[in-house]
C-alpha cells in the first residue's frame, strides 16, 4: 500500500496494488501493519456500507464530535463517487479548506479522513457502493454536519446536486456553528 499525502495535513489517500490473473483480481483494502503510521494506535471498530442510487446525489457533510470523533477510511466498491473532506480543525492553517478525490473500484484508492474533518460524497455513477472503516462507534447525539453548499467552504461538486436527504438539506451553515468566521 502506498500512502499519498494531500495539501491538507493528515488527510491522505492510500493506493492498493492489484494482482490480476485469468480468474480475476485480488487487492488488499486494509492492513493494520502497513497503515500503522496512519492509524497511530487507533483500531477499526465499525465497518459501514452504503448504496446510493441516483446520479448527482450527495450524502454529507457529516462528522462526529468528541469523544466519538473518528478517523474514516473510505473505499468505493461499485460505481464512481466524488468524495470530499473539509478541515474543521479551528487551529489548523487549512481550516475550512476542502479536498475532493474521485473513488472507483478500478482506481484502488482509499480515502483516509482523520478526526476533525467533515465528510461527504456525490454519486457520479448510479448505484454506487461505499465501504467505510471507522475508528470510533457512531453516536447520534454527537453527530455534526455542515451544509454541502456552504459558501464559506465553496465545494466544487462535479454535477448539479439532484438528490439530498431532508436532514442533509437542513444542516446549518458554518458561520452559524463556528462564531467569528
């Protein structure tokens, strides 16, 4: 596995190697030993799976507050998505900066999103499927979110948003959550 740094500190992708033969393909998605430097003592405690049907649909931008803040490793199992992470660490020089990455099964990329980031994605191919590995258990009372279309963040989604949950449409803007922005 190759660890790829982004322009935002601690936000990375991981490139897996595929082995192909006449039977098909083999690829390692996760190896605690190879990702030891990224995990830094964290353990994967929850694995989630999502299917999003509609082209242009957006899920996000979600995060968990302390003490359930989590690192996520995201993989696309089927389809194609534009996966986005937003730095919400107030003391970070990249506070409110975002980074997007296209994930497909063929790319063999995983997106490593650390604590302190909001996460969301847009479906670029119908019936896209994602696998999420989490280092903390989900806690509904500690869930946070920012709007997908917040002008302070200004995410450039590849497609016009076509499908959002009522919950995701109702998230507050960042300046309503973080005073003094």
